[in-house]
C-alpha cells in the first residue's frame, strides 16, 4: 500500500496511523523503501512510502473467547 507523508510525519507515525502498530513494521518499511532513511527522521511532505500489506495481526486486536460472568 502506498501512502504519502504529511507535514511532520515520521516512518513510525505512518505505520501507527495506517497499520495500527509500529513493532516490526518500521523495519519492513525501511526494507521496502530503499534510501528513504536518507531523508532523516522527519519525511518531507508528499514523500511516497510503500507500506507492507496489512495482515490480520496488524490491527493489534487479539481474538479472545467471550467471558461470561453469569450463565
């Protein structure tokens, strides 16, 4: 998925906004976008950034069984 940096965006901010987490995502973004680190920590506005495809685990939600207090 291709996104474009807004003013003051960092790679981890883009990951958090579009993928819902940053753990492990920032490294994948750096691999997908060769040379993007040359821009520094704050990306120039309008920089195209390729993000990894979102996976079910990307949302951060964990499916847990429903707990019933009273049956």
